[in-house]
C-alpha cells in the first residue's frame, strides 16, 4: 500500500466510518450511505493532506547550477537527503558521486553534493550511502540558512565559508 493509499484509507475510516476501501464484491460491503457534510469533511482532509505533502517536497530541477560555489558543509545522512529531495544525480563519478540541484520557487539555486569523501574517490572512504558530510553550493551565502530550514532539523551545519 502506498503512502497515498494509507492516507486515503485513514480519512475514509475516520471521517466516513468506512473500514476498508478494498473491493469486496458485495453491494452491502462496497456501497455506503454518506452524508454530504461527512463527504465535505473527508474531501477537505484529503485536500489538506495534499497541501502538506506539496510543502514538504520543494521543487528539484536538474539545471541551473552554473556558477554556484561552495558555501558550507553540513552533516546529514544520505537517507535523510533522499527522503527530502529524492534520488540524487550521479555527479562526475570521481570527486562527486551524488548531487542534488534544488531551486526553491523564486529563489536562487542550491546544490548539495559530496566532495572527495566517498568510495568513488578513494577506497578508504565509505560507500556513498554511508557518507555523512555534504557540501552546500549556491550563488550567495543565504542558500545555507535556506537549505537548513528546508531540511527541518535533519542537517547540522559543520562549516560555513567566509
């Protein structure tokens, strides 16, 4: 069951008192009387769930990183970055193995990438999924604070460029 299915099933259960949304091939089990105010409440809950999901997923665009430069280093797990930003681009496969290019609506570009600290660069370093230190790049210094805010406590600032 996907996250969407789970959310919809929970709304049906709580707001409409429908125990399952699975087809059971029985009219008495598959058809329900629902009040218009109950349906309205369920639709509002679904709408709000969609709005919350949209706010958690900032837009990620794979272009526009031209002329960005190092601004900071953060500590974050690979898994947290994937959960927030999705799967990364591959980088150059040597110095940079994973990279996210993020463009918040109407804001300047933010890049998150590993740099010379994964197995692709040297065997003594960890696999990319075990990397904990990530560089932040951007066109100006305010991208660091913006990224930390968007990460919602999942990243810790280690170093900020002067």
